[in-house]
């Protein structure tokens, strides 16, 4: 099977699968190039309310497939950064479902998601120090914002892998699930996300990313959406809300 990004959309959820099992789902140059375009397509689908990124089989992603990267180092790195930034900018909630190795470019992609759930036994690492690569400044800042400067330095300086327990303790992942329970937990949590206000989620995502000039925009969106009135009415009537905001 050719390395590829597989995807499907069902019941408001887009699932993107990194598929290169012969190389532990390493990202080829073609896959790095394809991801921003795929994300743009999914973002344009107003029925997509959340996105799950995962890997084929028992590995999330072991990084970049070095054998396919024939361009100069700066061009290679820019492919990964463009893909990472496109994922971080996806307008709806994103969740990485991690099994096995989540290393190098795989960890870069997982960190660009809003949330990360891992199966017990997962291993994480940021490994440019093994190759003499300068990790991108934007990726470094994102890592620091997740785990703090001390853990970011540990990962970047040493290129050592850490286990799921340490990843959870340092904030690199949000939940660790026992073997066999990851898919069920991800499905259940995504259903929770779909039941909540898309308006709240979209504004919170921008504010959490550090945007400081969008208060007036979101105030206008809130006034015109009807989501608050619906949420209050649903609470008083003891029924699930039917939020209609789509941005």
C-alpha cells in the first residue's frame, strides 16, 4: 500500500489516518504536502464539527520518512511546518488519538492538535538533536506552551523518548487509556464536543492561541448566533441544546 493520508467524515467528525505502516507511519514528503490541502477541504465542510488525527494500526507516527526528503533541509522543514500550522489553524476542535510511537514529526503533529489522548504504552519524543536539525521556532514555542520550558528542553536537548505516564504528568497528553479503550473514549469524548456550542469552541480556540484582537468579532458573532438563548432555554427546559452556529 502506498503511503497516504486516509480520511473519512461521518456524523460530524472528520478522521484523518496517517498510513505508512511499513515505516511506522512515517510522513513522506508527499504526505506533508497533502495535509494542508486536505485540512482546507475539511474546514470548508460546514458539517465537520471536529477532527481526529490518528495512525494506522498500532503506531501514531514515527516522524518523517527521511528517504523521501530529497530537498534541501530548509525546504524539508518548511513542509512539516506548513502542515503543523495548518493543523493548528483548523477552525474546529482537533484531537490526536495516539498509539505506540509518536516521535519527531509525529509529535510535532500531535502537539498541533488541541487535545491528545494516548493508549497505555505510547512513547513520545522530539528527536532533531539526533540529526543535527534546528527545530523550528514556531514548533519549539508550541511545545513549550504545552509542557513548559524545562520539559521542552529535556526533550529537545536529549532526543530521549518518554513514556505515557511522564507525557501525562508534563501535559504533553491529556488522557491515557488502558489498552483497547482508546477508540471508545475518543468516540465518547468527541460526542461530548459535538453536543457543545461551536461558537464557544471557536472563540476559545482563537483566544487560547493568543489572538488579542478578536473580542469585538466574537461579541458580534455571539449576538447574531442565538446559541446563548438556546443554551439557556435548553437548561431551563431540561433538554439537550440544539446549537446552530456554524461560523
